C-alpha cells in the first residue's frame, strides 16, 4: 500500500506516495489534470510487488503539494525543477519516468532537459511535443476532417483556449460543485465516440464547460475508475485548494515554449520511449491524425501501444497498462 510522505525545500513542498522496497529500481509516476498521485495506485502496487521502488508525487497545485497563488508559478520549468528536486531527495538514481496527461508533459520535458535522470520514459495518453505543449504547437495538428476550421478553429483544444480567454469563469464553474466536477470529468471513454467531435471542442460555443448552468450536473463517481477512498482524497484536495492552481497550468504557453526550446538537440530524446495511446481518447489519440508526428521525429527509440480506452487510461485500463509497461521494460532489458 502506498505511504504518503512530504518533501520540502525553500521553494516548494511536494507530497508523494511511495511503495516498494527502498533499494528497488526507481519508477516515478506523474499524474495530470485534475489528478493526484494516487491515480497510479494499481500500477504502483503491481510494480512494487515486483521489486520496484514506486513514487507518485502530487504535482504543484494538486493534492498535498504547494499551491502558489500566482498564475505564473505554474510554468513547466518550475514544475520540472520540483521533480528534479524530488528526484535528488530520492537519491537521484536514473529512473523510469511514467507520465499521463500534463504529467506526460512534465516527464518528457524533464527527460529532454536532464537525460541523466532517466533510464527510459513512458507517456500515457498525451504525445510529446518537443517544441512545447501549447496551443501554438497543438492546433496545427488538429484533424480537420473531424474539426472543420470554420466551426472548430481550435479543434478539440477549444477548452484550453477558453481558459486563456475566460480563466476566472472557467475556474468558478469547476469550483461551484467540486465533487460533481471531478465525477463528471472522470468518465470512461465511449467506443461510439471514435471519429466524432469531442464536447471539449464546444466549450466556447456553450459559454463554458457546463454551459449556461455554470456548474457540473449532479454526478456520481465511477468506482470502476477511482477506488472510493482515493476519490474521496481527490475531492478533499480540491475542496482545500479549489481548481484555480491546477487550471493555471494552462496559462503559461509562452514560457513553456521558451523552456522547451532550451532542451538540448531540439528536444530529441534518445532513451527508450513508450507511448500508450487510447483508441477513443477524443482529445489526445494519435490514431488517424498528425498529433504523434513530432514525437515520432524526436524519439528514435519509440514503441507505440494502443489500448481500447478513453483519456483516463491508467484508470480505465489498469491491468492492460501494467502489462504494456511490463512488456516494454522487459523488451528493453530494463525490467
């Protein structure tokens, strides 16, 4: 069972969850929005049982970690520095980094900037953009067969654009009923959605994620995704901080592009990279579109595995993801 610990420096407090032998090879799991480290419980417990030392931090603005008030406190450079500090605290042994959603951005940028900290990199649900994860890099890759430019100028990333234009309203809508917001966001993917426009492409048209109601509808959490106790911890953490800190991650595109462009060799990653793709992830699938092309060019040792899943793949396909990671690690002589 994961044990929660806290690591503090003058610049940041990071809560992290740990399980497995203290002398095991290091595997660090990095969550995305709107999660906490416990979203990786199934994967952590499986790999800890095989002798890995598994770590899952709460990222800046989430869970039990620091949540600064300033929007510009959530640049990728600041968050990568948090993870480098935590890595030093854990001993600094080159690790297997595993990231989902924004956590995939963090893990990839850390490896691109500090390759000595990594043995290999696994990205789940969100492809690596070596020029920076931003509207400027993502929108040109939109599949215009699904998202005609005249109707969906930003494609499935319209919700991202909405943050940049209506940040206070976006946060207020999520904060109106935090538990219902989280329960409505964490839903399993629907195979019938394949090839159709995501509701996230219509946030601006609706006047917000939840439309005119400006609050999530009453929604029960899906226990097949989050164990009830972990979902309760997730809700408790958002009740404490609100959604503003985590949503601030979407507000630093220019700084994040500048940081990405500082990586050596154009952000090229030479370590083994695994990308686990969700077939019916309406936002991030790389099937049938160009979203994965920059990653393919920047990662010469790239393995792609596709699973029948929506966006919350670590929760929707717990065992299948464990097996995909296990097979890849063994195939690369790392397991």
